[in-house]
């Protein structure tokens, strides 16, 4: 159900609140052609600069392995950027259930998830000032929100940084259809939400509005340069790191091909329903790979410094193995921790478990033997 809201608009263009029929005509083949033209232009620029860079690598006195690694990284990075740019310009859709485990990266200043057993739905209360952040949504991505009005003419302000929409909600559930303006480079959409604070005796939290779910329907649009560049940089760094660790350029190409295939699958499966799972992490992935490479290089340099001081140090092959182990450990550990959906600590679990342990008067531990009169080989 689309709600025709009697809203007071302030510096607001009519395109911010749109009708569902208008969404069906927003997929313009002309905009898709613009995106394809931009990609072809990038490919033509690469064809012009690749021979120049190749000549510079061979004339700069670099080692053959480093030369081949740089050229392979550049080749795979550009191919990845082109493929990612094309895929990101395809039509797609995303549905995010608020209160689910997958909603946290897109919500700012929202309260904890709640569940209503009567209607069997999850939701979250926003704070009086909250925000929705949708990375890589792109242009022509209509946004639908299902919100709840708590009293007649409940005021709600939606601001995407360019236009502000003042809405009066009616009591009950309703859907808002919006067309927010995205960043032209990254395609990120940030929608700021402002509501009067609500405080009741049984709930002292400052609450704003209840959000049930959000839905994005992306149409064919122009290229997102930043997201395509981040994907290309991630694949290029993968080539460099694997080639440097294993001393084999073909191994770096294989690893980069696996990462490219993974990116392609995430962006295309279920008509792009997993798209935001990649765009929310693309920048952090590049940062993790870059920091991992610097850390591995520092580990190898420290070992060389120790050898120059006459201290015991492994040979060159062993030094490279130690550096590769440092790189792999860092990428696996901190790469997973940097993902927005990852719980990086079990402190919350232990704190939630502490009241129960205090209530029953015991803590769980296991005694493997029965020598102690207080322990008989069981959980206490």
C-alpha cells in the first residue's frame, strides 16, 4: 500500500516522494548506455597506458618478479573494475528485514532489535535523530520504508542531504516511497531521520519511529566509479601479495581470479539481493589487504635487520615463509573482524550470562579427576 501523505515540504523537490507507477518507468536504457560508454572509455584509456607502464617497469631496474607482479596486478585490477562496473549498473533489488542479524551495517543510532509475537515481526526503534546508510545503492534506486505511526499527524523528517521531506504519519503501519539522491562517485545513500522524542514510564529510552523493513529497487544506471575502483584495487593487491609470498605470479593470478569470481557471484546472485553485503565491505577489504602487505613487509625487514646485527635469523626462504604466515594470519583474523556483520567479541555474551550464573549460585567448570572431594569429574 502506498501512502499519500499530506506533507509539508521544505526545500524539497517533488521527486523525493514518488508514486509506485513512476518506478516502473525509471529504468532508462539511455542511462545504462551512458554507463557502458564510461566503461568503454576506461578500457580504451587502459589500452593506451598499459604499454607505457610496461616499458617503465622494464626500464626501472626492478626485479623480474616485481615487474611481472605489477603488470599482472594492473591487468587483473582493470579487468575487475570493468566487470564490477558493468554488474553494478544492472537492475537489482535488496530487501532488509529490520531486527534481523543483517540490518546492523545500514542503521545508525537505532535501539536494539525487538520482536512482536502477536504480529510475528521484528523491528527497531530509532532514536530521535537516526540515519540509514546504504552503500553503493547508486542512482535511480527507489527506497521503500515500512514505518509505524504512533499517534495522529506524527511528524517525521527525511533528509538525504539534498532535499528534506516533512511527513505527517497516520496511526498504524504504512509504506513510504522515496527516491533519495546518492553520491555520484560511491553511490552511497544516507537518509537522515528526525522525529520528536517519545518517552513513557515503562520505557525510559528516547524513541523516534518504528522501522519494520526497507527495500531498494535499483534500475539500470550509470557506472559507480569508486565501487568499481575499490574492487579493482582489492584484486590487484591480491595478485601482488600472493605473488610476493609464493614467488609465483601465476599463483597470484589464480587467487585474484577466485576473488573476482566471488565478487561477481555476490553481486549477481538472486538478482543482486546480496549487493550491499559487498559494497559495505569493499573499502575495508582494500584497507585490510594494504595493511597486511605492509605488516608482512615489516616482518621480513625486521628479520633482515636482526641478521645484519649478528643475531640468529632464518635464511631468505624461511624469512619469506614467516612473512607470508604473518600476512595470512592478519588477513584471516582482522579481515573477518573488519566485516560489519561480525561480532568481534564474546564480551556481550559473557555479560548477559553473568546474571544467570549469579542467580543459580555456580559457575560452569569441569574437573577431569575425582581426587578432590568437591569435584567428581563432572560439570559444576
